[in-house]
C-alpha cells in the first residue's frame, strides 16, 4: 500500500501570549514573559506554587449561546484556535462536513474549572439534581474535540487523545496516520488546557512545580538552567490543519511543512519519573520512520519543562543521539507549560522559526545546569536555516512522543 504524504497547511492558537498566532510570535520576539503571580491562590492550603501563565478569555460571545452552553474555557479556546486554523488553511466549507475531514484534540482532562464547580455544587448536600447537563458536557475528557466537531459540523473521525503533556502531539500523530492511510483527507489536530489551582496542585503535590519565584514570576520557569525549580502551568489551545499533500498542492495551499516522521511509546519504568532511555528510543524511532539520520536535523524543540529530572533526562537523550551539533531550545520560559496544548502551540512556533530561518532562545536560561550540558543550547536568537525539525513531548505515565517535520 502506498502511504499518502501529509502536510500542515493551517495554524491557530490561543495562548498566554495572545489570542492568535501573530500575537504569540510578536511577544516571543520581544522576549516577553506571560507568567504571573495568581491572585487568590494563597487561599489554597498546601499550594506552594503561586505562579501561572493564564490566557485571556475574550470574544467568547461570538460563539452562539446555544453552542457555547456546553463549552468551558478549554473548549472556547479550542473553537477559537480551530477557526483560525481553518481560515489560515483556506479550505472549502464543503470539505468540513463531507465526512472526509476529522477532528482530534487532546487534553490532560476535562475542563478543570467545570469539574471543580461540579463538586462544589454537588458535595455539600450530596445533591446531583443541582448539576446541569451542560456542566457535565464541560467536564468530559473529550469536551474540546466534541465541542469543536459539533460547532463546526465535522462528520469525519472525532478523537480525543488524553496523555497529559503528550496529548497534542499524539493528536497530531494520530491525524498524520489517518491521513497517510487514506482514512481521512484532512484533520484539525492539536490540544487544549485550562488553568486552575487543581491543575497546578496536581504537580505541586509531587514537588514538580516552581515555588521559589512566587515574588519574581517572570524569572520562572527556567528550562535547563542551574537554578530551575520546576514547571509553571499555563493554558490555551493550539490547532494545526493537516491534509493530504496532493490535495494541498492541487488547491494551491500555503504549506508550512510536511510531517515525515512520528513515534510515541511508553517507558514502562516509572509513573512520574522521566526516562532518558525511553526518550532516546522515541526520538530514534521517529527519525527512523522519517528515513533520516540525526545529522539531517537542523533544530530540536525540546519539551524541557524546567523540572530537575525531566530536563536532565531529556538533555541526556538528546546528547546521546545528536551530541552537541544540533541547536536545541525550549519555549516554556515564555508562556509556561500549557500541558495538553503544549505540543501544538510549541510546534506552531517552531514552524514559524522554520519559515523565518531564526531560532528563538530558551528564555530564562542564564547558566546551563551541569546535568544538562553537552548539547547545543540556544541562549540568544540564532539565524539558522531549518529544513528539518524535531518536536519532543514527554508526559507523566512514561508517555513519550516525537514528531519530525520537513520544510516544503
């Protein structure tokens, strides 16, 4: 069977740095931090990390109330980013409802705010009758994919990947596989996340969050840095429009890149501790599927959340495969860790770097930690032609994902 080729021909985002891709890129160009001390979080006993990177909820009433009732923040972000990606792609309305276009959007869980509200409403009197059906739809683990598909009238494959920080990249990988197998002609893919103290708290209780910079939020997170002390949670949505390459060429679409390789795998080692050997296997298999060598890669967008072990293990995996020849940077210093959305938002920025021939540096990386040395850290903006890039995502549960893209 001849596998089809798959390209990215549309992008959209809502992030802590803006309501669209242009705002996101402009803020990164200006070395802006979206991290803030969160008002009111002090009232949560036991929460050590009081910083986060919130996104603005704006223009939500442009979505008709009938559709919006089943949407929490995460789904609204997803609809807005999806509309941007579709407009950017220039795809015809007829394809959207044809059954040949799908929707795959991942997240760590359902809407965090809605889940919290549901328990606050129900638990005092143990009264389920106080909950509305719309609140239930906001809490579902596939709420983003479901709401986007319903709002846009998508009748093709609808899936929701749920693998924490690897969710968006797994969604893109699943879309890539469905298109190259001929199951779909096009798919909206990506991820979404919603900020809430319960989300930060889930990382806080295992000491994975940044808590040393509550009074100086722009200085954290610090990927690969000697003074890194953990991740900072963010929110938003990132969506990319994938389509079969011949279809894109036939309609004269703008093509950002071709996806040429992908792999996802488990570590089978530890539920919360990263594994360099599993990361290395994942990246190596992605390169193998792309039929390229490590020396063919021009840039690596690292997962690098600024946790002590996670950055150390990822640096080791990159060092073992690429040595210190390939430029590496992380974007989380600018807008935190958007969790289920991170793979897509960071891929979108990486595609912009590929187009511009510039690599954005790792923000807040002032002194590389001894345990992260031996790789080519980008600490200042670097002019560099990027023909092939690798995007990494590594999640709790030992779930790893790597995507390889080639400039068209």
